[in-house]
C-alpha cells in the first residue's frame, strides 16, 4: 500500500547541519507522549487534537532546532500522506462497502446462518481460525476484518459474546493469515525491503506464526467457555426472525462476498476488488431486496438505519456509509502527517541508529529489530513504515553478524504487522475500531482514599476495548523475543 520507490532517511542521508542530536530527536517524541497521554488519556479527548498538537510541536522543533524550512516540513507531511494514500482510499471504500453489504442482505445473511450453526462455546476459536484461513487466501487482514469480521461481531453479539472478545479473535486470525500469505502487501514488502526471497521469508515465519496463532486459539477456547453462559431464552430466534423478516436471506445474498473474495483470490489488487464489492452490494440491494436504484446509492453515501423490530439488530446493522468515515479518516490523516514529519526531520533515523549502537550480539540485534518495528509503529502510525525503516536501516548490521536477511524480514514482520492495531492512533487501530464499533483501548483508574491513611482496597485499574483480547499481537512479538534469546531459527548468511 505504499510506493515501492520510497526509501526512508538513514543517518547518512541527512546533512550534518540538519541532523538531530539524540536530545533533539527525543523532543518531538516526548511531545507526542505528553500530548497523547494528557489529551487522550487524562482529558478524555478524541486523538485528533493531541495529534495536531504533536504535529505543531514537532514542526516548531524542526524550524527552530534543525534549520528546516516550512517547505521541508510540508514535503515531509506530504510524503507521509502519499505513503498512506491507498490506505486512506481503502478506508473510504470499506465504509461504503459495509453499508451496501448490509442493505444487500449479505452481512444480515451471514448473521442469520451463523447464528443457526455456531454456539457460544466454540464461537471465538472458530472465528480466529476462519479469519486466518480467509486472510491467508486473499492476503488482506483489512478486507477480512471489514467484511466477514463485521458479520462475526453481529453473530457474537447474538450469542452473548462481548464484542471486544470477538474483535480480538477476528484480528488474531486475520493478522496471522495475512503474515503467511504470499498475496499480502506487508509480506511482500518485508521481503522486498530486506532483499529476501518471498518464500524464504514466509518459511522463516511459519513456526512463530503457528505457535502464536495456536496459543491464541487456546486462549479463545478458554474465553469462550467462560463467556458463553446461558443465552436469554429466545434471543437467537428473535434475532434470526428479525433478520428474516427484514431482508431476503436466500443464498444469492452472498453474491457480493463471492465476487469480492473471488477477485482477491485471482490476485486483483485490494482497492479495485473492494470497489467492485461496493457495486456488487448495490446491485444485490436492487435485485434481491427490491430497493430503488437511487435508494441503493443513497445507502452507499449515507449508510443504513434498519428498523427490524429488535434494537440489538438495529444497532448492529446501523452504518455510516461513505460520509460516516470522516472521524476515522481525519485521525488517519493526522497520524500519517505526524509520521511523515518525524521521518522527514530525521527523528526516526536517529532513533534507529541509537538502537544499532546498543547492539552487542546477534540475539540482541534480532530482539532490537522487533523493538524498533514497534517503536516505529507507535510514532509513524502506520505498519508500512514499521517494516521499511528497520528493514532498510539494519540490513548492514545483519551482514556484519553473518545473519541471513530472512532473520531480519521475520523480525520486522513478526512485530510490525500485528502490533499496529494495538495503538489507538495508528491507522490500523483506527480502521479496526471503526469497522467493529469497538474502541481499541479504554481505561480508568480509581485512586485510593487518603482519609485516615491510604486504603489500597479502593485502588483499581479498569482496562477495556479490544486490545486486551487481541492475543496474537502480544504472542507474535513474545515468541520472536524468545527465539532471539535462544537463537532458535537463526540462519547464518554463510549457510543460506
């Protein structure tokens, strides 16, 4: 999803007079941490304003400390947006696609049939495995989450499974399948920027991915047993009845699904595939649901607000359409702008070089690569940069330690690809939160009372959102770090 011509700045690319010192590089990073922490964490603001504050502060550092001009800063922001342009276009399209797939009966049909065959106890592990299979087949975690994932949220709600758990299971499967797919853009990108054969890269990841997904499925099996309590009498029948009474539910409603996934399997790029899915959804709305042509395309723009007679179903199937993407798109634009600015100022290059200076062994190099990928994800807000920057910057270090490039490609993707959806302002997290209707991360702290001394019994921390249930995002890096500590899976360049 990014230009193949893009090369991030390394330290040698930056003129000495404009090269940030470590202190100068940490200044805008500190600003991001403070503004997001205070603005979003303490004041409870949406991320838009804290991201804008961070951009302005970073720009002032560039102007006053690094001798950069306004034109330099503008170009850096523009490059950040260009890198994420296709992701932005996909965001627009996915919101429209979800709306047309609701009005066509595709998503209601998946809910209708899914509620007829799945049980609360098996739902979560089955969801993770199905998402992995679909994402592997089509090479896209975003498409999997924005299509089948939306339906799984509805099915899970009908079965009494909390939506954050369902979202975590979908993401675990979707990102695991995406990582191993030869059709995936991030998989191909990781191989390309590290000069690794694509199938060598996929082979290097298979053990870590299988372990992380397998452990995730076990987690979801346990969660399913605990979350799958008694469903209120008649709830499933009530939901299925409301769906069948509002939408035609013949197998033909799955035409948009078949068309979209068929094109993806055939190798058509994500954006034209999803646009075709929008047209298929509008066509099916007219053909099967009896809507007028103008109604189908009004849904595309403004979304859906069905009246099924069951509030839960109405809430699940309410969508915003193309115009409903505005909140998400504006966060992503700000986050991409900030990431482009930090890259253009040389901040990320300085931090990568500092990491390299602190490597003392091949084990620490692999572990440090994973840390670099995560840190880049945090501050660039897009997974492509988290793969490209450490992938390009650390290639020579792997040569020095006689490590084959597949060790590097495995490390950047094991961390860079799945962890973005954990970071609330990251493009991936904003997208997933938007399509699922579930926040990435929420939290509150109850402080102890001080009257008569500290009463620790009143101290509590509450964490919500889908992030705590997104097991694969924690297990994939953890397994990489264990492998790095033990040297398991290392391939010497001389043995490759």
